[in-house]
């Protein structure tokens, strides 16, 4: 996965995305890495999502700690 703002390769560590340079992404408006959308992984936490009860969820739950809205996002 790649960060949409800095273009670096990102991976999921803990509850967020990181690169070999760290978790902060200066070009990003929220100062966190946001991955390019692939329609499967949450763009904020990088975890694979699925629909459950009309909401996006991951194996870690319905709440996304990295998202500004608190929900998983695919775009």
C-alpha cells in the first residue's frame, strides 16, 4: 500500500499506518498517512474491512482510531 499524500510504502502497525520514516506524514492535512483506496482496506488504518450490520468493520472492530470520523473509510 502507498500513502496518497507522500507516496511512501505504508504498512499497518498497531492501530495506524507507518513508513520507515515514521507515523507522521507532513503533506497530509491530518498529519497521518492515508493509503490509496483499493476498495477492501480502510484508508486510515490499513486493515481489511467487511460489512456487518450495515457498517464497515475489521477484525479489530467497527471503530477506527485513525479516522477523523471514527469510522472505517474505503475512499
